[in-house]
C-alpha cells in the first residue's frame, strides 16, 4: 500500500499544498484499513503471521503503536536443510524464483542472498540493533529449539510478555488451524501442522 500511494501522482500533488492534512489523511486511511481488515475479530488479541513484519516494524508501530512482534529463530543449517529436503521431494517443480537449476551449493548461496527466503529475514535481524530502544522492546525472540523442548514454559513467558491471561498448553493435544496454501510457493515451503509436539533428535535441550 505504501508503495502504491507513494507512486500516485494525484496524491503527491496534494502534499505540495497541504502536507500536514494530506499526510494525516493517509495515516488515518492506512490505520483504518489495518483495523477494518480485522473488524470482525472478537478476541482481545489478534495474531498475524508474516516474516516481512520485522523488516517493516517501524511502519507497523506507526500504524499500531501497541503492536508486538514475536521473532522465531532457528539454526540456519536446519532451515536450509529443510528447504533442500523439500526440494528433493518436489524436484520436478521449480522454485517461485527459479532456483531448481542450481546445484546444491549454488542453491544455498542463492537462498542466503539478501533478497531471498533465508537472506532477507537475516538482513532484518541484523538491522534490529540499529532500531531505537523503544522499538526493540516491542520484539520478542524465541528459539525454535527452546519451543520444541519446553513448549509450556515458552508459551507462559510469551503470554506474560504480551500481557494476556496465561493459558495452559498441552503439547500432546494441540489445536490445528486452517491449512495455508503451499502451492503459492510451488510446494517448496510447506505449512505442515501437527496435533502434538514431537522431540526431534537434532534438537538439544
């Protein structure tokens, strides 16, 4: 939306003569879109999962000052290994950004590029230290390995950080949500869900 508005010559022309008013209109319009999209949410907390939010955290807080962001971290070798293993299972289909013709090393090199699936989030993580202190305080970093090893304790900490009432988590009986689309990214980044948390031997406590 920001990019679209920024390229709109009619809107830009209004900034020449009434910047404060036009900018205020833009702010309220974007805030209205964000809140309107979730107008039917009856819960005290709304969760939106998108790895691009960390890159746009200052924009998000400008529109919704009470927003908080949970950033999930995982060992990079496991992330790449998971992507490569899924590619081998679907080797007849190319990636959305056409990485299938690279060899394994070349594909890894591309995935870690600054505009690719692994590299782009890493750039956002590196930029966290340059963010103002009050923005950094809106971020919670959660290690995947910790969540797998101690799910109840991790979720208890998250609930406390969010300022919401604690909720008991049973790792053996998890609620499965709506299945997300895997075909959009050519079946390379699947959204598998499970009704229980199974300890993986590669995860250390």
